[in-house]
């Protein structure tokens, strides 16, 4: 089955190459001509722009001539999931956050059709940073619900640009997800690479705090205070982890088009375990090499490229690191292929080292004057499992992994784990108060730190019940009373 | 004596309620207020007026269309209503949705004529904004956080148009649904210039009715108002929208 698909793809590609070859063979002599001013680049033929949802990007422009490019983008206000159990009403360009990726080349004349779906409540517009003109097109594209606006512009400057909605209140439209990227390739296209992906960071402000269940409204006050509840890649927590991870093979060069929609926070974009061979700084012409972390301003972008030398899971983060592990700014690149011990040999020694005075850090508790909204309590075992799973996916999965398998040598497994099953009181205590120092789980030694978790009794009971009733564990049902007893010891 | 006055008051208020319900209008006492695009020295005076307590419903509008065939969807002049006029209606006189939900997809011309046929008129922006500052308890709730959050939440909630009128809160004046079901036409909806380039609109040069007040608009109340003004600015008189209805007002007769 797989081979047939591959075969088909190969044939399609061959046909594609043939078509391109044909096209190039009969193109006019313009290809040799250089233009000092991009304004003078003539366009021939019309083409409907290919638009893609993240993390995919459209086909590279290659050697094609400048064209009249028709972009057809629909604005949709729709409900989506921020993280498991948390709903949010997103405002979108093309139905996704970030909006559809637009790929153009210098000299293209873009005829932009902006459509505001009749179900929408609000007027919208679009400001493309790649436009030379007032408002970046915002004024010409202001469109009422149930209407369509058409405007056009010529792209003159190569680079990677943000587009966004600029209707009052601008901050709110952006905070709800109205941003995306438009790429303007230089003549002849960017140098070919093996894999290309589209990633955009954004911060979100909800009435309830991170992970609070139900439909969460936008919180204007938090947005003004720049106090984000979620900082995510591609619109929601987990958009690029687990099954949604982006992939590559060992030896391939990966190019990421990384944007930052904001509205408020700048991103310290970093891939754990990789060094960017090339960064097109701020999406422009300047190329920096051998970069660990690149700063991406709100309303800005960067192109990063790196060759993956060894297999494994590489974590993409905003290295303002609490955003990654506590607010969702975490993605994954899974690389398959042969190990290369010359590049990375893995663990070669594990000894004992006991310094004095290591202390467990604790998370802030919600013991302030402000009483939080009463939480939704699980009424049945099924609900307990569901809530527990949501909490696990929001809080524990980064270390203990989706199926409780942990990470060998770093984070102990929870799946069929003797250390867990032997003592439920100890497990509750670790969740509440954290743990450091050496422990032995299923015959393997681990020596790392787990921080104390700021979870309610209800949350702890749910998440532990989920863990105990998954992955061949002993099916203990942990109650809030048990948690309370340990907390009050 | 005290008993008597209480009884009197009771009877009076009962009479008033009944009276108000008969013509389905409520009195909005006039006053001065500071509009979104105003500055401290530009307080606007609003004279007392009567306002429909509900938006005009599907049922009421069908009756109007039957009496005034030129407003039938098949007859209407394109100059006065674009293609989306009564878009969801399956025939000239059959609406979809529930009968006492606010009518939507009507143009400004149609709304204006509806009110005129009732001996009423569309409210001005100032009248509408003035009446809509009220929550349940006070005439100007714009500085109350929960009130603004309620409005912003509504703006974010899709598809609220097909709910019966009167299903949101009754405000200080006894008026329902100013926030929560549909946007509403106003007589002079396009008099405040929103160019579509909202960042330019905060420029001091554009000093029509706008002012520097908008620059520091971090108050939640301004955000809610911004969205209404942006919506109005995006419309033309022949446009119609699924989330846009209307209600009428009339002057006090002396």
C-alpha cells in the first residue's frame, strides 16, 4: 500500500517536473533579464495562489516568472480547542490559527480577495507587512460580515512577512488569532531544502487560568496587562506535539518559517538539541550562521535552517522557558534514521554525586486573597478519568510522556511502574510536594527533580486516578480526601 | 399616610408598567454623556425619548412586508438593499428561524421605512449609545467591569441572532436586548468616520469627531464601543447582515 502511494507520488512529481521543464523551455526571454527596480518586473499569466494550513507550506516558487496571483482568503469566527477540555472562540484567516500561508515571489501582483463569512459578527480587514502602501492594505480591505473586498498590490521586497487584522480594537483581533505569514521569495526562489514547515507563536488571554475547563472568554484586562495564560505554537496547546509533531529524516535540511503574531510577547525561538545553521534574521536578507536562539519580535518573523544529524525528538520552545512548560509554547520535531555516535554518543557514564543542600523548588500556591472560581468537580469515575487525562496532558506529559513511558535516564516511567504501584501515599506526596534525589523504578535508577505541583486536591485525585488506571497500573482510585489527608500531614 | 403613599406608588407603577407594555416602549430620560470619540469638553446632550423595549421581530417584519410589497425580497430595489437582504427567507413572506427572534438581514433603508410606517424613527447613534450604557441597575454602567465583560463576551459569541427577544437582561430603563442578540441600525450610523484603518483613526489630524481620547483607550468600555463603531463603519445603507437588526424610537409628545 505504502509503496503504491510512494510510486504515485513519484509519478506525480515526475509529471510535475516535466510540466515545469516544458514551461521553462517555452518561457520567454524575460528570465535572463535583470530588473534594478522590482516595480518594473512584468507579470504574465494569472494563477490562483495555493494556500496551506499550518504546519504545511505551499510549493516553492522555483524559477517561475512573476504572475498575477489571486489570493482568496475567508475570515471565519469559530470555536476551537485551546487544550483538552478548554474551548475558545478563534477569529481566523482561512479557518486556522495562524492563517493560511501565502507564498509569492518578487514582482508578483497580488489580487487579494478578502471574504467575511456571513455568520461572522464583526467587520475585519488585513494588514500585510509585505505591502508598500497605506495601512498595508487595511483601509482598502475593511469588510463587513457577508461581504467581499478585493484589493491589489505588487510585492517588491523579498522576505518573510506577518499579516494580521487591524480592525478596532486591533489588539483583540490579533489576540483571538488573526495573523499569518506571507513569504516573498527572491527571483529564482530560496535555495531548495528537504523539508519546510510553518510555525507561528501567539499569546492568549482567557478568563480562567491555564487549563480551566469550559468555554473560556477573552480577557481584555489580562491582555492589557500582558499577562498571558497561554503561549502556543500554531494556535493551541499540542498543535505540534505527539501525532502532530513535524518530521524529518537524518541528513535532511529543515527550513522553518517562524512567525510571531503576538499580540504582546516576543519569542526567543530555540530548538532543543539543534543549532540553526542559518537564520534569515527577522525574515530579511541578513543571514546569520550558527545560532542557538533567535529573537522573533511580535509582528515579525524569521527563517531558520538546520541539518538534522541524528535521530530523536527535538523540542521547539520559546526559551522564555516557563512559557514552554507551563503555558504551551512547545512543539516537536521527530527525526528518524541511523544513529551517528560521532555526533552524539548518548550516555557513557552514570555515577553518584551528592552535593550539599539541594532544595526542592515549589510552585506558587493559590492561597492569595482572591478566591478562585469554584472548580468543576468530577461526578463519576469516567469523568474523573477524563479530567485526569486532560490535566495529565496539560501538566505531566512533557516529562512522563503520552503513554507514561518516561524518558530513559531522565524521567521515570509511570506505565506499569513498581515505584508508583507500591505506595499511593508516596505518589500523592510527590505530586503535592515534589521529589528530588535518586529513586529506582522498575530496576532502573533515576536521579532528577520533579517540582511540587500547584494543583487542587480534586486535580491531584483526578490525575493520579488516571495514571493508576492506565498503562497496566494497579487501578487505585485516588479520592480528594486521600489527597487532603496527605496535604495536611 | 405612609401606607397610602406606598399603595399609590404601587398603583402608579403598575399603571406605568401596563402603559409601557401597551406601546412596548420605554422612556429614556435625557441627559449628557461622553461618547467614545469625545473629549472632556465635548459632552453630548441627549433629549428624552421613547425606545422600543425589544428589537423588531421576524413576525413583525413579515407583517410590514405584506403591507408594503415594495420591501418584498423579490421587489426590493437594489439601490435600497443588496443581495443579502432577507437572505435566509425562503420566500417573500416566509422567514426561517423563530418568529419572535429579531429580524436580521435588513438594510438601513428598509429599517428606516419600517419605523416611519409605525410613526417612529430610527434612533441616532447618541440615543442608542446613551440607552445602551445602562445595565440592570444604573443608567451608566460603562465603568463596571462585569458589564463590559458581558458585552465583549457577546461580541465574541457566534450565532446569537436566533433567540427570542427579551431573552437578555432588562436594563435600567426597562429596555431589553441592546446587548446580546444582534447589532442594531442607527439613523446616522455612518456619521462617525471609521476609515477601516483604525490605527489612523486615532491620529489627532483626523479631528472630525474623533479625538485624542482614543489613543489612551485602555478602558474596557472603550473596547466594546470601538467594536460597535467599527461595525457601523463597515456598513453601507444598502448592506444587510445576519447579525444586524434594529428597533425604533420616537420623540416625546408634549
